[in-house]
């Protein structure tokens, strides 16, 4: 008998019909003799609708504590409905909010981090033969305030629950049947990966492949939780996220990702002297803004340009801070641009394969796409381009590296 944590995303619980489908899957797993804890998201579209309501009532930046109280209600609806649907099939089920399973987080509302979970409660429920149905995305801080974990956070709730109860597997059920070489909804030629390493999955998640939230992958890596990403509409085997040594798929590039949720800010003609970058990025950090790509040009005549990107949700705040800092550091101009996208290629194979960057730049040049910024790490290359070329860039890179690259296995080291 195994202990299985199953997570069902928004599209899998979009209406009562789908919730009943999930209930049947959960019951089938119980009847196969396993103990099951289920983590659910809000019904599809529900969180977006709650965010819109919050902005209607509270303006563009509603009070974060009240925002969390509101948006966490989406998941609370789903747990009750799913518990009822499981009970109707003759099985015991009980719903739990984040607070009820002691899902403790820090106090950073809207992007809280999980600190601990009271596994005892969940395990007692499972030992009774009852299915525990747990609300994803939400937690509670030390003072009892409701917190949420950031968009897509139910993935992280599920992996954290799986780690806490030492589950044999954390199954992430979604609307695609696994992790693909690129977004299958954008590129029909995308190919399902049977396995992917934690490191590659981490890069893909942080570079825009929203199939798993980044922190869920970090947790899984840290606590050794096996993740199986699969479809809630079929029984086909999905994708296993595994350790590097078990992940050989033979591709140099195993994924192409895109992220249209960033914005670019450029300070022109700032003084080329020590302390300038610190005076710009210090206040951004203090405001909790996570800066992504940064490029400082080679100085000329005592001045230089600094360009960086931030999440689009922080764009207004970041631009204001840059304008204020710009006055202090003598910038000639500060300009922002929301019409950009970051496109990346990811693959462990890059570690022992030269020429990926030059090939990537050639592919983009052949499509007439201009590269604005570049950043690299050992296993990824990202470029910033005009947003309107996103789809073209992703398709061209996928064709060049994955569709053509399949015939070119990477060197085994
Ligand atoms: P859920 O609501 O189940 O959490 P999400 O919408 O958060 O589902 O994530 C699933 C979506 O992720 C897919 O519908 C797909 O469009 C998108 N996606 C982006 N990149 C990838 C990828 N490389 N592999 C699979 N899905 C991807
Ligand atoms: N409902 C939340 C969201 O839409 C959390 C999740 O679905 O993972 O972001
Ligand atoms: Mg999701």
C-alpha cells in the first residue's frame, strides 16, 4: 500500500462535472488499496475573478492581507465540493483549509513561503481510511493571518504535503499529459518528455513553463519527493521529474520556454563610477522587487547605460524607483518597455555541447528577430525580444533544437 498525494489544478476541477470525475479517480486509487491525500486548486477562472474583484474594491494595489483573505476562498469552495463528491461515491473524505493542517508560512502576503506543516493531522485522517482533501495555495502565519503562496501555488502546497507525510509520489494532475519540450498549446510539434531532471525542470519553471510552480520543484528537489506530472482526463503515463543521473533523454536542448510577464527598464547616461548600481538596485530590493536580467554597457566618456527586467506586476513600482534613483545617479533618461518577452532554451546537454548560443542567435537572426538582452547559465540561454515575435521565436527554436536535434544525441560524459 502506498501513500499518494494527488494535486488537481483549476481546469481539472473547473465545474461540478469535472469535480465528480476527480472524485472517481480518487476513489479508484483508494480502491486499489492506497492512502490518498488530495490537494486542489480553485475552479478554473475563479482566482482571476477574485483578483479582479479585489482590484475593483481596493484599487490596483489592494491591501495584501485582505487580498489573501479573499483569493484563498477559491480553494475553500473546491475542497468542500470534492469531499462531498467522494462521499457520494461511498467513501469517507474530509476537507481541510491550510490553517486546519497547520500550513505555516512566513508573513509575506501574496507570495508567502511555507515553513512547516502539521503532518499528524493528515496522517491521522488517512489512517482512519478517510481521504484528506486539502486546499492548495493557502497557509497561515504565526499570528493566524491567512496567506497565499503566489499564482500557481497549489503545486507547491502539494509537494510540501507530500514531503511532510513522506508520500511515495506526488501526482500533479493538469490539462496536459506531462511536461513537454515546449508549451504544447503554442507548438503542436512539442514532444512529451518521459523524464526530466530537477535542474532542467527548475530552469523551465523559472523561465515561464507554468506547468509546475518554481517553488514546488525546489521543494521536491530538497526533500527528494518524486513528482509525476499527468493528465486528469486520461490514464497515460506522464512525465517523471527525477534526479539528473536518471534523466537521460539524449537531447542537448530539452525545453524551449517563453515568459511574457516581464517588463524592461533602461537608464541611459548614468555616471560610470562605483556605487551607481548599488543605489539603483538597493531600493528595488528593499521594495521586494526581484530583478531578473541586468546588463550594464561598457562605459564611454564617463557614462554608461543600465538595463534590467522585472516582473510585470512590479513594473509601475520599479519604474518609479528607477526614476527617483535616476535623478540621484545622474541618468540622462529613464524609459520602460512592457512589450518584451524572454525566450529561453534549457538543457543539461549544454554543459558538454559547445555552439548552442551561436546556433540560437543564428536561428533568431534568420527570422529577422532582434535580440535586446542575453543571459546564460550552465544549462540555459535566455534572450529578450519584442513580445510580438514570441511565438515565431519559440517555434523556430523548437524546430531547430528539438525537432531537428532529436537525431543528434548529446555526448555522454
Ligand atoms: P493547472 O491549472 O492544472 O495548475 P496550469 O495552467 O498552471 O495548470 O499549467 C498547465 C499549462 O502549462 C498547460 O496547459 C500548458 O499550456 C502550460 N505549459 C507551458 N509550458 C509547458 C510545458 N513545457 N509542458 C507542459 N505544459 C506547459
Ligand atoms: N488558484 C491559484 C492560482 O490560480 C493557485 C493554483 O491554481 O495553483 O494561481
Ligand atoms: Mg498551475
